[in-house]
C-alpha cells in the first residue's frame, strides 16, 4: 500500500486545502518548528484510529477533540476535512462538523493498517523501552497475532471466577467444615459405615417396644420425636440442666474468637464499596486492553490519576489487591454467620422457661447484667456485618457468662448430659445427606475449576511458545539494525525476551561484556531513543503487510553521526516501503536530500508559520527559496543569508549528482565548501556537458545554465556576502539575489516532464537525463 496524497482543510494547522502529493515515492518534509508538519501525521492517525489522536486526548480537547483538530479560525460553513488517497484509486476521508462529530468515508480501504507500528512521533521513540513488561507484551499482541488466543485465556480466567462466585465455593467450604466438625464431635473416631448401627442402637434405647424402621430417615424422625418427648418429660431441674448444656455446647467463646480474628484481618484490608469497585475494575480491565491513548486516566475504582501507559497494569494490581480483600471479607462474613448461629442456639436455650429458675438464682447475680445483655442481643445483626465495637461489647458480656456457664454445667446429671449427646448424634446423622451433597458439589466445582485452569495453562503455554519463536525473529532484526546505528560499539546482543510468568516481555543487552536485563540500567537517553527506533523498525518489518511508515521528528536526540546511520538503515532495510519522514533539523534534511536516491525519494519544504487564517504553506520552490522571499519583508539580511544557505545546500547536491570534480580537502572542511566554488566549477563544464534535444532529435549545447550560473555567482558575491557580513540590503537588492538563484536552480528541471536532469541514467552510464530525455548531462 502506498499513499498518493494527503490533504487537509481547516484541520489542525491547515487553512484552505493543502495537499502533500507523493507521486508514490517516499517523502522527506522539512519545516521549522511550528510550521505545521504534524498536521499530516495527526490527520492520518485520526483516520487510522477512527477519530482518536493519542497526544491530543486530554480534558481540554473536547469529547470529540473538537477543540484540538479544528483550526481556531475556521470560517462558519467552511469544509473541515482530511483526506488520504491511496494507490489503486482508493480514497479515505473524515468530514468534521463544527462540534467535532466526524463522518468517515471509505475507511474499509484502511483495514489491517494500524497506528501502532506505522506512525512514530518524537515523544514515542523510547516509550516502548520505558514501558512496563506487561505493556510491552500488550503492545506486541497484535503483531504476534495472539490477541484471539490471549482473549481465550482471559475468558477462561473470567469463567473460573464466575463459576467460583455463582457456586458460592467459599460458602460451601465453610458449610462443609461446620457440618464435618459437628459430625466428628458427635461420632469421634467412628467410621461412617458404623453410624447406622449406632443410630439403630439409639432407637432401641429410646423406643424399645418398637421395631427399628427400615430406612435411616424414618429412624431419625422417630428418634427426634422420642428425644423431644424425653426432654419435655424431664423434671424442672433436669430440663434446666438440659438447656444449660445445649447453651454451653454452642461453644460461644470459640465462635467469638474466630469472628474476631476474621474481623481483624478484614479491617487491615478495609475498602469501601469493595464489591462495586471490583465489578468496575473488571470492566476497566476490558477497557484497558483496548487503550492506546496517552495522558492521565482517572481510575474508576481507586480514584487516583494513572498514566495511560500504566493503566492496564494498575487495574490488574488493583483487582488482585481487592480480590484478596474480598476473600478476607467473605471469611469474615462466614465467621460472623457461625457466631450468629451459635448465639441463636445459646440465647434460645437460655431464654427457655425451664431455665428461668436458674437465671433468677442468687448464684447468677455475678453475671446477671451479662446474661441480660446477651439475651437482648440481636444475633441477626452479625449476618449483616456488625462493626468492631459491637463485637467488643458482645465479647465483654459473653466471656464472663461463658466461663460461668462452664462451671454450672459441671453439675449436670449424667442422664441429662447423655440426652444432649444423643440429640447431637441424631442431628449430626440427619445432616449427613446435606454434608455429602455439599461435598459432592464442592468436588464438582473444583473439578470444573481444575479443568478450566488446565485449559488456560495449555493456552498460556501455546502463547508463550509462539511468542518465543516470534521474538527470536524480531530480535534478529533488532540486533542487525542496532549494529547499523551503532557499529563498533561495546553495546551489543540486544534482544527481546520473556521474563518468568505470563504476559510479560522485556529487553536485554550486553553492555561492555556484562549481560543486563534492562536497557534502563546503563544506556543514555540518546541510546535508549536509538534502541526504541530500532525496535519500531524491527516490529514494522514483522507487520505482515508493507504499510507506509510515518516518522515525525524522531532523531532530535541523535548526533550527526547517528543521524547519518538512520539514512543508511532506511535505505537498506526498507527499500520497498513508502516512508513519510518529517523533520525540523535542517542539517539532516540537507543530508537526506543529498543521499537518498531521487528515483525513490522526494523532498518538500514548508514555509514558516504565519497565522491560523493563512495556515500551512509549501515553499513553492523545491529548493526552498520561497522561505527567503517570505523573509524579505521581515529582515533583508536574514533573507540574503537564507538564500545563500539554500545555494550552499543545493550546489552540494548538484555537484554530487553531476559528478563535478573538486579538489580534495581533508576532514570537516570538505563539508563546508561554499556555493561560489561549486557554481564556478559547474559553469566551466556546463557549456560542453549540458545538452538539450532540438526539433530534429539531436542534442546540442545549452548556454542558458552557464549564463544563469554567472548571474547567480555575481549576485552571491555582491549581495550574498554583503548580507552575511552585516550590511543592510534593500528589498530590491535581496530580490535580485533570490531571483538569480531561483532562475539558476530552475534550469536543472525539464520544462516538459518536470524532472531533474539527473533523474535517470542511461544504460551505458554515459549521461544523465530527465524522465522524457529532453535535457541531459554528459558524464
């Protein structure tokens, strides 16, 4: 896929329609800071991301970015639009209403083309290097092609959590523990198979005249009725002893200790609206998986402002923390429930009329207030989550009463104590079916969870295996590109790797012979940016399709040497990829213009920014003299200096393209050759080498370029030098200088095909020519 044209109308820095035409080539766009270069990048990202631009996504830009993407001086009724024309005749556009609402046209043509590894901005160069291991993994997922499988693993985990919640697994486990404890208390050391015999013996004991029923439920029903009659038939003292024993057997102190311990643990993890916040976090996790915006995000669960790059990891950590808190609160709820059940049993027993004589006896005067407080306590409030102070008040009454009750039951006659024991055996046996059903359900749920866990583990193993294969391939490209940018440096063996655990990827390298697991330990900012650029390029090559690359001011922290290596990398690694490279670095622009092959690259220059109503403007001259004309009305000396600088740049390119010989100069002075020397050397050869095809098809010498070179040389000496040395020039004088330079540089362009005389080389390499062959330069 190649971009043929980008155009903007009242979008960002654009006013009336401005178009970037590529002729299906790669393009270098130079413009000073603030000239509006990034408008084209923003527009492309807006289309690729369905109306989003990451660096503009903040609280002041508006819900639809209307405050950021529409030119502030857009006239009412004007068209607000960004358009991309692609090869194959496809056209994609976004039409904006005044409120920022967008209508997208032809977006199907962009299917498969995402921003992630196509657009790189200045502030994003090292973002991957600095991101967390989890964010690196998430960034690579689309490239790895593992998003569907990762979604399967995540869904399996969600299903497991949902099964655990819907089945009430913790509640079932607590219920089973309580029933098992009651069973073991009633039948200590007795095998389950022997319990039926014990129940039949009890039936013979309480109902000796009756036959033992054929089924256990019938036997238990008969026993319950008989024991209840036996309890009702006790004398007043025996009945009192029986209910005191029942109250003591409720084991209030143990239940209170369990509840207090669970309450303390929950208090350490106390969170308001815990379940609601967890539900919000689970939704936020789904949102975070698709998040690409930058800036701060208000976490819906904890209320803190979190950087977008850290949001997904924050949600995961916050959910894990709250899940732990939720388990603690569930344990607290179950412990309070057991305490409430014990209190109901004890209060019910101590409230019986048969116990009234005991409650009013002088011996109970020491615990009378405790007893009254306990009998008036609402046990059901514990099931609703009583506060810690209420638990403390309960303990203050319960402990002395339980200790007193323990002494009292020592006087319970053996016959009454046996009735209590027998009743516990009957109740435990009656709950056996419930206990078995509870254990069976727990087993079924645990088996299902184990199956889901095993499948998730297998999916994770497959993801890890595929990831390892791909990151090895990416690392091979990464190392090769790193060596292109940093030859002969003691920093090598750069690679991606998977740390222990799932959903994590990081970067390792060797620094002066020492292996390191992160580039942030030793690399300078410039080297980290260089590494980020290499990673971007390596991942772009693995994208599967040859989409255009857009590089927006990505070498600001590179020195001149490493900028040169970037040009080498682009030509070597991406010979067939269309690249849009935007820069405000004039020196680098000059170098790129000189080095990049003209048959695959073109260069464009933006004029300095003026005002919103004027908007972005191209320098109408391919060599950049339009900027000099703009400066004439502002500063004539600056205009003259600009024109001279343009000639220095252009003549270096022309001399290189036309193979004009120059004397050898050692070192940096070679890069400082002035335009005058090169113009003179061109003029001495132009008459014999610059040719034009006549009407008969023959080539004859062309005198115009040499004459134009002489005029440019004269004005450079007269006004160019004067402007550079502080002499004030008039507008007319500077205008003559610019016109002469403009006419000379235009002579190298064919009037018919609009290509330069060095556009193509003949097969015998005897001459250069324009595309149509009307003008040529003999080598």
